[in-house]
C-alpha cells in the first residue's frame, strides 16, 4: 500500500518583495548630474564642470551596481522558484499516479470482495482523502506558477530600469569626455599663448640690450669731440 504524500509547503526562500530579501532599491536619477560650459576666450580659464550641490542621489556607477545586484538577486530567485516548481510538478505527477493507482486498487478490491457497510464507508473516506491531497498539490503548483510569473515580471521591470540607467551612464561618460577635451584644448591654448609671450619678451629684452650697448659705444666714441667743441664755444 502506497503512503500518500502530505501537503507540500511553499519554500521559505521565495519572496517577491525586495524589502524582504534585502535587495537594493532600484531608482533612476531625478536630477541632471552635470553640465559643461565652454569659454568664449581661448586664453581664458579652463571650462568648469558644474554639478548640482543639492542632489542626494548616488553616482550613476553606484546606482548601476546596485540595480545590477538586485537584478541578479531576482534572477536567482526566479531560477530557484522554477527549480522548485519543476520538482513540485514531478512530485505532483508521481503522487497523482500513486494515488490513482491506490484508488483503482481499492475499487477493484472492493468489487471483487464486497465488504460490509463500515468497510465501504472507510474506503469512500480514504478515496476522498486521496482526492483532497491531489487538490492540495494542484493548489501548491498553481501558487508556485503565480510566484514564478511575478518573479519574471519583477525581473523584466528591473532589466528595464537597468537599461535606462545604463543609457544615462553612457551619456554622462560622453559628457565627461567632452568636458575633458574642452579643458585640454583650453590648457593647450594657454600654453601656446604663454610660449608666444615669453618669446616676445625675450626678443624685446635682446633689443633693449642692443640699444643700451649701442648707446654706450656712441658715448665712448663721441665723448672727447663733444668736450673739445664745448671748450671752443666757451672761448668764443
């Protein structure tokens, strides 16, 4: 005689609420992360990256990691739920087969060997009990199916949020690279201007030295003649 299986219970590990299983909350940045300003004058200061001082959202990279972790957790929950569902279905099919075989055996035994009213009632009660066990197994299977569908829906939602956040992260990275290129151009222009000014200063310094040297030479050459001419003028 085959012993009927007891009512299977739902596994404690499966939970649809992220508050219960400790998964990170998924959300998107509600404020713009940064904006870039470029200078009008090439020799002016480098462009500044303006960030919002009042935002309380974590950086996009941190949001991406948290949401990716939550998605992995949901995928694992879905995988565990599907594994439990398959096992429960196998158990259900095995139990149904055993219960139906036992019911058929009881019916055949009763038809071959008529018993009294008490035995008949006992057999009827046993058959009803077996049918109740089948119904409970079917309800458990339906519950697991609903939970697996809910887990899949949550996974799809998390994946959508992850895609949006990934696009935001990509846009911010492009914006950051653009700002870096602007800063590099401004710094290069400043270095070029500084080099030109230094070269001009050196040229002017050389011209000044040449003029001073030339004036000294003229003074040395014409000094005695000037003194003689001044003496002649005084005598006259």
